C-alpha cells in the first residue's frame, strides 16, 4: 500500500499564489500518471494537472498558463505551483497516483487539501 502525503493549500486572495506538494510514502515503479484533481462543492472531481511517467504533462484548459506541475518521478513527487489564482479555483485538491505494478492496476488518492481563493 502507498500513502500520498499532501502539503500546502490554504487561503489566498485572488491574483495570489499557492504551492501544493505531494509525495508517495515509498518508491513505486512504473507509474503512468501522477498529479492533481480538484472538487468544488456540488461539482464532480476534475483533472487539474498530471505528469506522465514517460514524460510530458496535461493541464485542464481552465488552468493552462497559470499552474505548473513538477516533481521527481523517481520518488515520486508532484508539486503544483498555482499562480494568478481565481475564486473559481476554490476547491479541495487531491493528489493522485496511477500505474501498473506488474500484476494489477493501482490508483491511489491523497486525503485532500483545501484551497480557498477570496475575491
């Protein structure tokens, strides 16, 4: 079993910045994606940004150009730098790690961290 330990988040004014960090509790081989999703009240969970184990990233259209995902694929870790935050970015942000361990698909979630952007 792998735990995803999240940090960061909090309250910020519109236009400000926050950084989220996520680290797996142990090294894990061959992940497919690691990244961040978010869920606002009354809405479905949605992809924010992910990075691929083979390289490359994917961003939601709504955060493209404002958010940047990075991290160490060997550990693995996933950091999300969020700039020019908007009130509509307010949500609980969840770290996610998915991949194949050689015998089965795994899909791990962090406990979630609140991001609140005031207008």
